[in-house]
C-alpha cells in the first residue's frame, strides 16, 4: 500500500462523505472570490479600454507648437529622427493654411472657409479606417489637386470620395484683389472621431503653394503668376508632431520647452488615466487582501476544528503505519479540493455577470472593447493564488494532525 496515494483517497472520501460541510467551504470561497474576479475584471476592462482609447486616438499623441516662429528644415529633420517621434510634418503660417471658398459644382453646396492640414505617409489621422475611399486611389493625397476631407466638411459640401471640388485662394497684390481657382478631388473622407473640424488633409506642397501665392509669388505648377519663387532654403512657421506613444508625450514636451518651444499636449488627460489605474489597483488589492485573509483564516480554523474532531480516526491512521507527512497531507488535500471547486464556481459566477455588464454598456463601447474583461493569465493567476493560499491555510491544521500520538487518539476521555 502506498501511503501517499491512500491518504489522498481517504481525504477525498472524507470530503465527499461530509458533503454538506464541504459545500459550505466551497460556497464560502466562491462568495469571496467571485466578487474579486468581477471587480478585477471591471478594473482591467475599464482602464484597458480608456488606455486603448488614449493610445489609438491621434489627438492624444499630438504635440503642437503654440504660435508661430521660424523652424529650419534641418531642425525639423533632426526632431523627426528621434525614436519617440512617430510622425512629423512642417506647416505654414496659420493665416495661409486655409481656402477662402470651396464649392461642390454637382450639389451647389459650399464652404466659406476650409482649413488645410498638411499630411503625408504615416500620418496617424490616416491610419484609422476611413469611412469611405475610392479603391483605385491611395488614401494619402498626392500633388496639388488631391485632398482628404473631414467628416463635417464632407457633409457640408455633400462630397464623397471621387467628388471634384472647386477651390479658391485669394490675395492682395499691387493694390488689387486677386484670386486663383482650381479643381481638387476628394480621395477619402475621415471618420468623425479622427477630426472634428471643417478641414482637409492636403499634401505639404499644396499648402506651400497657397502660402507662396498669398505672399505674391508665382506657382508655375498651377499657372499662378507672381514674383519669382524663393531661391533660399525654406523655413516653416509651425509643425504637426505625433509621439510614438502617449507615454512619450511628456518627455517630448519637456525637451521642446527646454529649447524655447511652447507646445500644447494632452499630458493632463494621460496623467489622469495613469492615476486612475494606480488608484483602482490600490483599491482592488486592498479589498482582495481583506477578503482573502478573512477567508483563509476561516478556512484554517475550520480545518483545524475538523482535525480536532477526528483525532481518534487520525490516530488510527497513524497507528496502522501511515507516516507523518501523510497526516499533513490529509487537511491539505481537502483544502486543495475546496480551492479547486470554489475557484471553478467563482468563475462560473463571473462569466455571466461579465457578459451582462458588457451587454449593458454596449452602447458606450466601440467594437472590440469590454467594460469587464479578464485575460487567461488573470484566471490562471487567480487559480494559482487560491490553491497556494488554501494549502498555506491548511498547513496549520496539518501540523496539528502530525502531532497526534496513536495512544492519545485511542483514549476515550
């Protein structure tokens, strides 16, 4: 007879025989563990959802200078080469970064002012799924006759991908008011969440061309007359920069401030999310510690009482030759059974509750998001911690069982 295998069998048979008491232990563990799983699922799901929204929303990684100054091409290239910079593109003066009037000839709808935002490959505003695109055209606008409209601008113009618009830019030169008209084509429309203003993403060369025209210079590519184009290296008044991660925004802002460049960022919102994560973690672990210690103390006391109640039976087991370690395994085995069944019951309670919570908040969530969610590693960690805690709680009872002397247990006192 193998003592270890036999004591495991005896522990199980005893656990099953006293099923009512065993069920109370299992339900007690479920009552502690199920709320903890739900609470952690809410904490992880809520914070993870907020973090993903912060990470995915381009506006939260945007670092934009306040006001205008002269930035050289070399300085901008050096800044763009930093590993914490995901995208950087120069921009012209704010007063030059707009179209005076945009008309949709097909519908007769027009916009009096349409802001222009320079764009290029890798622009986070174009990384999101577009609402509508022309499959034959790349979503990044090219040349001097393509642009991507924001959702609000497209709605006001009655435009969609493939629509041809007539744009106008104005200037005053030699005491006379002049204007230039040319046709531009919509290659894509951004989702409303990507850009919430009446604006168009345009190639940098188009923005430069309209600034030159307003400055009285000629733009031969569009047939606009004026003074000779600039011969010197061009500088830019502004830029649009996106950090590689929301966690790089604060460092970039600090480095630019050290160079005298004041910037506008979302560091306050990012810090608030990180503080929420920390505070929710503290609340969760405090509740988990109190609940777990209370249950483990109760389990240890009950197992000890069980050992005391069965001193005679355990003494007989010791008398027929079972070693000390076998007696220690008796309460530990029963504690592990309680942990396994209680954790499984808690998981069965958690799953429908999490499904219900995600259903109730479905209108506030985007595809792929959950308000209550646990990863497999979280469930495995919870099971492992429960097993370890139960075994540790049973160690006291096991130590008391190992001290039982055969002669003492057989006395009828």
